[in-house]
């Protein structure tokens, strides 16, 4: 079970497990807060407006999964309507809806509307793929899996804002479909910007933690190498080094200890040999 301290983050009040594992046990050492971080390396927000960054990132990812289906569905519908209501086309029979809302004016404007729908459809596919990758990256807390999503949403969000403004200008807002799309993408574009900011802030936080972990690993390797050099290769006297070359140096300690033990255990024996009298 994680303690209450595991909910603390590097920059926010609650975030990842890695931040606690890296920073929680380094008392007296340098932490991310004690290091001076450049302003562009700091997260744009410390919370996800209504929750912490980690939960907000999960919510943003599930939202973009929905966004990919939503964008793809309406892009296909717009392409279908533009094809069916092309100038000179003739329709007979009963239809569920009328094509009066479809733009049939200047062909350049119409081609731009078609291109906008096609490009939005392609981006919807990329958003779905990168969102699935991001879900796995959030589970593993690996910031490298964030990049594809950030690049895709970084292109999709400004593109849809421009396309939303363009559609609102060239299409007549008197129709219910265009009114619905106007308010629909007004809300979605705002959420898209907020989702990108949250994911990017968490990406910067995890990236900072990874740098700290790399510094800790390098420090541990350096300390272990120094310890091995101090205790593994002790300095010896020239006499010992010369004797070791003759095969004696390795047994010097054993011989000395044996000699001292022999001296300690030695007891002189009486000489029983008869002595000659000297006259």
C-alpha cells in the first residue's frame, strides 16, 4: 500500500508514483525543487483544473478517443454530403434529410471544404492510434509514448480552429446543421486546448523525473567504481611488489603469521647429550 506521501508530486499536489519513488527517499540530497529549472521546462499547469495531472491525463486520453470517433463520423458525413450535392447532380426519390444546407457556390470554396473534411478524417485516425499508445504510456509512466499524441493533437487543434472559422464563414448559419456544428466545435476546441496543456505538463514532469533518475544512476555507478578502486587495489610496498613477482609476495602474510606462531609455541628442550670433561 502506498502512503499518503506517495500522492505528492514534483510540481503539483498529486501526481505519479515515479515522482515519489525518486524524490521521497532522497533526504538531504538535491531534488527537482532545489534545482533551477528553465521556464520552458516547467509544466504549464500544476493541476488539471479539476483534479491532479495524472488523473487529468487519463481523462484527456479517453476524451481524445471519443474525439477521434466523433471527428471521423462527421468528416465522413460532410464528404458524403458534398459528393451527393455536387453542382449538376440530380436526385430523385425519398430522402431522410434535404441537401439544402450543403454549399454549392464557388468550386474553389467547395474544394477547400472537401479538403478540410478529408484532412480531418486522416487526423482522426492518427488521434485514435496515438491515444491508444498514450494509454499504455500512462500506465507505464513512460514519457516517450507521449510524443506522438502531442504532435498529432498539436497539429489537429489549430487545424480544427481554422477549419471551424472557415466553415462558419462560408456556410449559412440559418440551417440547424451549421448551428449545431458551430457550437459543437466551439466547445470541443476549448477542450482540445485544455487536454493538450494537461498532457504536455505531465510530459514535462515525467521528463524531469527521468533526468533525475539518470543522474542518480550515474552517481551510484561513480560511487561503486570509486569504492572498487579504493578497496580492490590497495597500495603495496616495493619490497612486496618485488617478492610477488618471484611468487613469494602472495604468501608473505601466511609465512609471517606462521613464524610468529612457531615462536610463541616453541619450548626449549633440555640437552641430554653427555658432555666430556675437560681437564
